[in-house]
C-alpha cells in the first residue's frame, strides 16, 4: 500500500476520532460554559454570599454535567474494544478532551458556597 494512502487513511481516522469526541462530550461540556459569574466574586473565595442566580448557575452546571456524564458512562460500558492498545488510546483521548475543561471549572467553582449540599453536585 502506498505511503500516501496510509497517511490519508490515518488522517481520516484522526478526523473521525475528533468528531466523535466532539459529539460525545458536547452536551456535558456545554453545561460548564454557561456559568457567568463576575471574577471579583470568584476571587473572593468561600467567604462570600452568592446571589440566588449565581448559585443556580453553578448548581445547574455541575448537575447538568453529571447527568450527561452518567448517560455517557451507561453507553460507554456497552462498548467493547478488544485491542488493549486501542482501548488505552481511546481512554486517553477522552480524558485529554474533557479533564482539562472540567478541572478548570472545578477549580474555579467547587469551593464557592453555591449550596449547603455541594457534595450532591460536585463529584
């Protein structure tokens, strides 16, 4: 098989994987992007009093993300990837896609007093 064909197929595979990641993670990550709280409030830390609207934004973001994540996990457990190397690659791609976004959101909002029962929302 000519090298140009191999490279073309690898490019198609990469594009397919990227599109698949986008489709899978679009809904959960979208919940995290809908929180708009002033940075002055965020930098005040956990000693602040948040408005009802701000508390609901954070609750809805964590809750919506968790709901969508649960849906993905149910679907993902049905997937069967018999090749260990491919399974590890796919897992790594999923982690690399979602973890940086979630970790940034978590670091920004998890410590804020948005709920008396934050453990219900923050996993």
